[in-house]
């Protein structure tokens, strides 16, 4: 026998799901930082037009900034990877930049016939071999560096800063001993010299190659970290090491692999930067390490996307100010970092509060 229904009762209405019951979807993309790139470009164009500068100059500067930003990203991405996934402050990153460039230079010397040949295929093959040697060499050094120097100071940031800075100084002195302290030439392969002329716009050939390499590295890192089992294990190990080890995976090996990858990327970036400047000195790592830290601070500590955006912003500001206001160019990166941090103290796309 069913109970009688109260005559004044009303049928139950469907209740909207609570926020916690809603389907879990991707986080909303914060587009405000992305607007900085076109905003800076439009502002620079307006100033140049006001000063009577032709549009072709603005286009050339913008493409040059894109190429420069890609090279800076490749250099900084290794440090972003190490800090974001391993929480390691590696001030010795500059040593891998310099070593990669010197290994590439040493590889190109016996391949001078291929470098000077008018064949693009031979030029690219020589460059690919130099890059391979640079990445293998810096990757091997990164493995040794992580095993001997970094492993004893995991979780101790102050000691990490001191010991990796010491490692950078020692590495720079060893470069002086092996290759000498004088400036070395780093000529581009013959087919990559000069520029492609489109109307009044001149675009250097090597910069187009740098843009392509930077985009491949960026997309590869995103796919690896977000779409692969290896990336999932690494990120899970950062969040809960004990759980991942209980599943049978060795976090030590995964972290060593991350450090090797970050070091190899530094070697690739150092090679590209030395070819970009066509000269090489033992202090190339020291010259770039400050710029690298500015980029990852602007982008948000540990954020690959933020590092990519920060590198492009730094390159844009550097190129535009060096043309429009050369006296401000030296301090442009610092001023950009101050402005960004006043707006967003944790960077443009922080992945965690540190």
C-alpha cells in the first residue's frame, strides 16, 4: 500500500548541477597576454608611420624579432623544462649553451667543404650533423651534471644556485683551456647566407630556418608533455612521487631524462645563436643566461607556453627599441619584465605558485 500524496505537493523540478558536478573541461584560455604581441607590433607600426619610416622596415623588424624570439625560446625552453618539472634552479644552464656552440663549431671545421658548397642539401646536412653532436654532447654533460651536482641538492634552492653557478664558472674556464679565449668565427653555410627579397622586404634565410626549428620544438614539447604517457608520468611524478614509484616507475630515471633533454635543448639553442651572430666566445653562456631568466620569469615559472610568449615579447621589444630608441634598448628587457610583473606578479601563464 503506497502512502497518499499530499494534495498540495508539487512535482519536483530539475535542479541545475552544482559547480562541482559540472563536467570537467579544459581551462579557459586567458587571451589577454596573447594580445600583447599584436599590440606591441601595432604600436611600433604607428610610431614608425608617424616618423615617416616605410612599412617594409617594420615588416623586416617584425620578422627578425620572430626569428630572434624562436632562438631565445629554444635556449630558455630547456631551463623551463628543468625548473617547471623538477623544481631545480640551474644557473649552470649557460655552460650547456656555450658547450653546444663550441661542439657545433668543432664539427663544422672538418665539414668546411660541405659548408661552403653551393648545395643547400649539403649545407643542411653539415648543419644537422653539427646540431646532433652539440645536442648529444650537452645531453651527456647534463646527465653527468644531474647525477653528480644536482642530485645531492634536490629541494634546496639556495644550494642549487650556489653549486650550479660554480659549475658555470668552471665550465667557462675549461672552454678557455680547450678552445682558447679568443673570438671564434662561426660562418653560416653558403646557401643560408643572404636574404630573400619580397618587394621592399628583406628576410634573412637563416632566420626563416630558425623560425621553423623553434616552432617544431614548441609543438613537440606541448605534445610530449600533454599527449604522451612519458609526459603524464613526469608530471605525475612532480605532483606525487611516492604514488608513481608505487606503480613501478623510477622517478630518478625520469628526472634524469628531463635534465638531459633540457641540456640538449640548451646546446641546440647555443648553436643557433652562435650561427645567428656568426661569432663565438666562451662568455656566450653568461651573455644569454640573464636573458633566459628574464624570459621564464615573464612567461611564468615552469610554463612552456609562457616561455614561448615571453621569448617573442622580449625579442619584439629589443628589435623595436633598438631601431626607435637605441639608448633604451639595453634596458628594454628589464623594463618589460618590471611592467609585466607589476601587472601579473606570477608571470603571464604561471603553472603553480612557487
